[in-house]
C-alpha cells in the first residue's frame, strides 16, 4: 500500500513538465512579511502562505471584498462650464482653466477619498497554532510550485517530519490545506479564522463559520461576506473549542474553506444570494471527494492554461535550483549568472494572471487579488491611466486570452455609467471613463483637477477589446464590441477643440497622467489641451473603429467622417527643448524630468505608430525621451520601459531595465528581510513600492516582446526582434507565444540566430513574417511553400485553420 505522503510525491511528478529551477519559488525560512509569503489563487479566492511552524498564517482573499457601493458621482451641471474651460485653454490661460475645473468639473462629493467609493480589502486570516513547539526546527523548506499552483512547506521537529500543502481549486472553488506528519498521531494544532473588524465567528463540530458585512459608505450597508471551513481527518479527532477547532492525534488532516460575498457582479445595484449557504455548499461538495482527486482536478485545470507557454534560456549553464529565490535576486543584482531567473519571472507572471483573473469574475486589481490590509494602497482600485491595462498586457501574447475576459467584460460594463458621465460633463452622446474605477463602475473625473481629468481611460480600455480581436479574429466578436468602440469614438470626437495656433484638433480639458508642466510665466499645472497620449490614443481608437466598421460593412458615412477627424488630430512632435517626444501640445518645461509616467510614448507601446522602420525620426525622439527619463522609477514604470526598449529593437537596454526591475526591494538584517525601495520583493511581487502587481504583468509581456513581435498594420511576425547580446540569452527556446491574426508560435535559437520556428494558424488568416536570410517556409508534409516576397526579408502567404508552417534552413 502506498502511503499518502509518497502518493502526493508521485502525483506531483506525474503533473510536472520538468523539475526545473524556473518553475519554483523557494524559501529556507518562514515569512515575516506579506511580500515573503506564497501567493495562490483561482481568480476569485486567494491565499498567501507564510509557512510558519509556530503559528501559521494564511491570508485569505475574495476578489469581491469591496466596501462602498453604487453612487452617482457626476455633477449634473458640469457641462455648462465646459465651453469656458476649453476657451481658456485655447487662450493659453491654463491656470484659470484649472481653477475653474477644480471648482466645477471634478467628481461630486469626495471621489476616491469618499467612503462610498470603497476599497478592496482582506477577507480574513486563517491561523493554525501548533500545540507542540518544543525542540528546534530543522530541514525547513517552503516552495511554490508554479507548474501545479501548489505551496508546500516542510520541516522537522522532535524527530517528526511535517508537511503542509496548500492549493486554491478552481473546479471546486475552495481553499485546501492538507497537513501530514510521518509519525502516527503527531498532528496537534488549533484552527481559527481572524478578522479585526465587521465579522462574527462560531465553531461547531468540525466546522468554523465567519460572517460579516462591510461598510457601504455614507450610512449605507455594504456587501455581506462569509467563510466556512471544515476540518477532516481519517485518524484523529476534531472538536470545537470556543470559536476555533482543536485537532488531536492525527497523521493527516484536510482543511477545506469556502468563501463568498453577495456582490452581484455585474448587476451590482442588486444583491446576490446570501454568502454563507454558497460557501457551505462548496465545502460540503469538496468534502465528499478524496484529497488526491481534489489535487488532481486542480492541477489539471491549472495546467491546461499554464502549459501553453514555456521559456528556456540555455546560453549558459547555472546551477541555482536549490537556492532561495530571494538569494537568487541578490546574486543576480550583484552580476552573478542566473540564466533561468528571467524565465522564472516570466513563468511567475503568467502564473499570477491565471491565479487572479478568470472568466466571469472581476478583473485583477492593483494587487491582483491578494491583500492583507483593511484599506489597500490607493484603495486597490482600477487605475485607468495605465495600471489596470498593464495587468493584461501578457494575456494575449502569452496564450491566456481567457484570462483577458474579465477586463473585456469590465470595459463593456462601464459603457452605461460612462454615458451618464459623458452627458453630465461634456454633453456628449458617447461614453467616457476617467482616471479610475471600481466594481461599482465609477466613471466620473477624480476629485482633484491635477490628476483627475484624464479622459481617455475608457478609450485606452477599448484597445484591449480590439487587441483581443486582433489575436483571435472573429467577426461575431467584432460585432459584439463594435458599439463599445463606436461610443468611445463618439465621445472622443465630441470633445475635440481647434487649437488656434495650428488648426489641429485636440482634447480639452485633460492632462498627461499625473505629470506637471511649467509654463513660461512659471505656472506649475496639469490641466491642458491635447497632451500627446490623448492624441495617440485618439488616433488608435478612431483607426480601430474605422477598420471595425469597414470589416462589418456598417456606418460608411460616419467612418469617413472619422477619417477626416483623424487626419486633423494634433500629431506627434519633437521637443525643441529636449529632442524627445513632446509630452504636451506646447513645448512646456517639465517639472519632473524623470517622472515615472512616460505617457508621450504610448504611441511606441502599447500602440505602434512610433517605430524605427516607419517613423525613424520619432523613434529617435522616443529613444531620447527614455534617456532623459532615466532607468530608475517605480516598479511598474521600469516594466513599461522594458517594453519601450524592446519595441525600439534594443535588447541590451531592455535587459538592463529587466535587471533594474529585478533589483531586490529589500535588505537583510539579522537574518530577516526589511522591505525598501522599488524593484522586486523576496516572493517576486513587484515593488512600486508598496506592492503593486502591474509591474509583474508588464515585465512578463516585455519578455515576450523581446522574443516575438507582431505589431504594425499587417501584424508582421518578427522573431527575436530585441534579443540581448548577453551570453545567457544567446541560445534558447520558446513555445506558445501568440501573434496577431491568430497564430501560435514555437521557436528556438542558437548563438543569437533563429534555428527553427513553427507558426500554427488558428483562424486561417493571411500570414506576414520576416524570414531570416537563408531560411525557407515549409507547409504540410514538409513541402516548400510558395510565398510572396515583400522586401526587408518579409514574406506573405495564405494559411489554413489548424495548419502549421515551419521556418528552417535548407
């Protein structure tokens, strides 16, 4: 008979692709900080495992744990002040325009500072108190297995080996904690749930219950939440003790926890079913299944997404598989070789997206779904001036389009409230979303004119709708999203004004996200007309809407008018002062030349109107902008810069920025970590600081961008467009990166040159690919394919759905 301890090892071996260093996060001691704990999630439920051997702490999250509620944040008479504000900007009276905007054009009430706006917060702590803590702990090891989404903590004490396994199951919608000892009856511990506020607890038999209700703001009742836990053991006893449970004399114990809220997404104005019965039903259903089956179901579900892509960097051999992840970061920062650390970071980013975003749920927020606070930084909300969008940059290209769905659905849900905001502030028939939003669908400007009037948040979200179509060509889907694009384009064209100096059309009022200019008379302001990012987003939005309408064969007269408007939009400019891409319509002095936002380069990434081939002058200006901004910055800013350098084809500088992002955001004092600065925390979470997950996702997309690009009008596939010259990157392989027009790739390279590539068509679209000199394209049966040569190494050929095409040397 196979003992349970060895059974799990056999199961995990069968689940693994390969036991590689780039699949595991390792620690040789328990966590003392949140940013040392191990993240697990199923898109709705989250857990952070500390791996403590005295009192274990597992932070629990539920993605709908939002205080606040639906409100009307719009000023109904704001539109009356719009003509005056626009006129003042046209007259270059920016100070007066900003003062008027602050008085009449911000959100009603306190905006994001108000209790009705709400904030994301912790669900509860699951605490396990070990009763026998005498004797020294030895052979401690804590591992997050990325390829099976399983956290394992192992240690020895008093001659007994203990093992804790934690996973968050999507099929069963529960958190599972399995505890095992290799000595019969050695498990003795208590179990309780803890929450500092707004919760009650009870215990009965082998079950724990938590119920509560969050603050709805302004005297209103908020959402209700509940958690339910059962402790199951085949050979010990479980008994209620106050509000906790006592487990005695067990060799194995399985804790199953369910949690729910009554937030009814997306119909948030109504409440959903009572959460406790939902949580209890989930637990009771899982309790009927053997734990190996629960684990098998979980891993099978997770791996069908995770295994789609794999990166291997084989330019140098390094043996660091047994070193703690935090130490690997320190070594890497000191210049010691670690070929697989970038691959580990890439895998971790995809792991986090699968774990924090699943179809039908809310999108990943500023912290994904993981939080230990009762008021998360910046409310944990959805920042629409880059951060939410950056969370989803890796979704399509790394083969996770299903994980993109929550953001696509969220964008559609903002249309109706965004129409009310557009009417109240701009008298527009389209829809708008400004600086930030919440599950309560907030679309009004922020409460401060200095940053809250960014008006292209919704238009930027539309880029994700369009990119999902580009990667997955489907006319039915295009028809579904077209009204959203059209409404955003209607709003955008409605609020354009003519610049008296140039005759260009420009947005007004707006700002370049969170940045400050200084006018010739010394005014330090933010409110402006036609910042570069607005105009770039506008050209992209109008261009995508025009193309969508043409494909669908609708709105010909209107799309022709959009083309005329697009041609009159204020173009990109090169600053005479700096030589970089000009951030504002006028060549203002920058108050903070190294500002974390590099908004004027939206046209370089994620949009693609600036590139070395088609716009060499602007590409040179973009490079100058990056040089002036510098390589420092917050975590997510560094991640964005990796993408910029990759688009410029500069793999060495892209790697330099990746190394900068991987700088340890911690120091070691007396054997413990002290968190400090931007970069990367011990558990690979991105440090803004504090923890903000967009940097993880942005850098994951950037690694993909270094190895494969398919931007531009024809979505030309280019392999290794920004491969670093660093020896660790000179040879390797990548599978599962996706290209626009519906292609999945797999390729390898050696000594910096592509050796073979496979392109599989999922939609039967025409393929454009840049083929290295000496390579040929082969189709079915290894037959050389007839292709149309376009110059610069580019060829074009038609594909059939499901067919693969190979690039290789003769």
